[in-house]
C-alpha cells in the first residue's frame, strides 16, 4: 500500500469536503490514487442518495448574496433532513461555495446552477457526494436572482430566511436599502405594488370579501362595494409599497422611499423561508 501522508488527506478533504477519517480510508482503499479516492467518496454519496431518496429534506439554509458592484443578487436554498446538519460548518461552507458560484457565473435557472463546475465535478454531483459524507439526504432546491441598479441582500440570523431587493438607484445611505430588505423579511409582501398583483389573486380576494360579507348578512347589492374595500385593505397589508413601514408606522414604504429620494423605488424582490 502506498504511504498516505497527512498532506494527501488534507488535499482530498479540500476537494471533497469529506471528513479526515473518510478521506484517509478512501485513499487507503484507492492505494494512494487520488482520483480513485475521489470516486470512492462519490460512490458512497450516491449509495446514500439512493437509500434516502424517499426522505424529506425540509431543513437547511437560505443564503443571499450580491456582487461587488451591487447590481446582481442571488439566493439559494440547500436542504438537509435535520436542523443539526443545517448548522454543521461544512454544510454551511458547501452552501456558501454554491452561492458564490451562482454569483460568479450568473446561471439562468436552477438546472443551470446545478450543472456548473465545482471541484472537479458539477455542483449537483458535489451535493450527492456530500450526502455520503454526512449520511442525510441533501437537495439544492431553489435558486433565484435579481439584477438592478442596486440589490440589497438580507439573511435572518440562523440562515432560515433570506431576502433580495432590487432598487432603481444606488449610491444612497446603505441603511435605506437594509430597511427595505428587512421589511420584506418581516412583512412578507406578495408583490411590489398593486399593479404587480396577479389578476387571479385579485379575483380571489374579491370573492373572499364577498363571501365574508354575505356570511355577515350584508345585502347582495352591497357585496361588490364591501369586497372592493377589503381589497384595498389587502393591498395596504400585502403589497410592499403600500405597507406600513415597520420602523415608522405613520408612513408607508412608498412615502418612506420618497422622503429619501423622490425617484427611488423598488424594482423587485425575492423572499424565501424555511421552517421558522
């Protein structure tokens, strides 16, 4: 058997993220052949993936990050079966490597992200590989991006909730952008403004409003007017620009932005949360 050095083990660990003992065993089994040792670790990951295919991976981390010029923001979700694994440093490191690759390569969709090269393979292969290391089902389940004049990320402590918000202007006080990213995290709006709410959602809200009024015994000829009133409340509560600003409820988000810069507006946002 070839002599296995600590440097060999460390190199394999950097490449695969496997534990030190797993790397040592793989190198021993491969008689010191580095490429063969990588394949051994990958096969172990595939075996675990096959065995745990029917398990649910509902824990994990949500990460958002923006480019150095602030014009591109990306968000990914890497799932695990347990919260214990979600807090594992190596698991979080893997998720951070993936979000960095997303930011560098700007893939068009989740499948494109999974196909990106990573440490001698593809991202999706690396996720499977890591399943063999950790013994749980892992899944890269979500990827979204925003491109704008300025994009602000927010990750809630614990990595279970993240947001991205795009703005039409950069160069303002960073706290303004942070305020809006945290507003999206806290208040979970359905759209930026009234005009961005899908017609199907508006129709559903109107029907709900009519049915509620009908059950309250309101006259049939008043139902439409009452439903429109309830729709207005829905817009105020559920669209970002019309929501009360959580740091100053006397003004809406639209009013707050205009007080900072009359031309400042939000171009879009993304929000994802795991079990909180």
